[in-house]
């Protein structure tokens, strides 16, 4: 992928360049140390509702005015999931270099934009997520291992490896939040739990649908249907119709139990 111009007709490249232009327009020169594309757009896992995932490293924390500028610039180019489009929902995460290198736990994020945060951000809440966030450990690991540099050094050169013990800790620390959200964000929670389980068991970070397929094979039949539906909906093969919330929660709890067991064995 080029760093300044998009290939004609390539929606991923066009939208990536549009995000970089927002960053360039809002942030003074030198503020953005590095930027990378990661996730489904680079691992061959782009699905109908996949986000466009970008990660940036800053030389300092952003002001509220700069954050408002990023929100204003990103809202028009980030497609809502329900809207037919060639462009996708944008997920942009920004961290400050000195806050993640040298590594320490828990990691901090300075700014994050995602469609699930849109309402809060547009409403003026520029920090809808806590500044210390376990999920950043998993993002750093993913970006460092498979991210494509868009600006500045390669991810492996600017990001330190997250120790295995802290990666496991981050996954466990995310579980309460995921379980709290299982009723409102069912598909994403189930798929995320499946990915955590795969990573703990195998050490690999795989696509959401691959993680779901792996997990389904290892769950008892009674807990498989919710995860099978989550996978099918992610692939665009079914609608999200969660008629039995008790079965969903039971399936989530079953996966969490296996995650906790795998975490004990991996330490």
C-alpha cells in the first residue's frame, strides 16, 4: 500500500488515505511518529461488517481541540455499519510513545475513534474509554506482528513486544467488560471471546470467523448455536437475531471458563 496516494478503485486504500489526510490536517508536523494499518484489511479477513483498523503512535498527548478536530474529520469518512457503502467503519487508536515504551502494565491510550463511540465523541465526551485499557496490550501485539507501516518506522521497530504474562493478564482483565456487553453487542463479544481463547491455547492471532470455527469444534453441542450464528452473521450469511439471551450468556460463560483454564496453564 502506498503512503500518500490510493490506488484508483481500491476502497481500502482510498479510505486509508482519507484517514491519513485527517491526521495530517489536524496534527502539527512531527506529532504523529508512526501509523499502521492492521486487522482484517491486512490479514485477508475483510468481511461485510469489518472495520478499517488503524493504529498511531504520537510524540505527546493530544489537546481537546485536536481530538475534536479528529472527530470532526473522521465522522464523515467512517461509514455506519447499517449503511450500504464501499467504505467501512473506521477504528483509529492513538497512543503516546513514552506511555507505551518502555512497556508497563496497564497500557494507556490517548484517543480512540470507533463507530460504537461515535455518539459519545460527537456529544463532546472525548475520552469515552478509560485511559488505562487492557485492550491496548492486545492491539499492540496485533499491530507489531502483522501491521503495515503507513507512516514512520515499521511497527516492530517502534513498538516493544508485550510480555506473554501481561498479554494473558490483559485478556483476563477484559473479560468482565465483555460479559457486561454480551446483551448489547452480542456478535462482537462472542467472536472476541473466541479469539481470546484461540490466542491463549495456540499463541496465534486469527480472524474472527476462523476463531469461531475453532471454538465451535471445542464446545459442547448445547453451547455451539450462538457462536455459529455470530460467525454466520459476521460472514454476511445470516441476520443477528438473538432470540434466546439465556443461551447466549451460557455460551459466553462456557467460553470464559475455558479461557480462564487456558490462562492458568499458560502461566
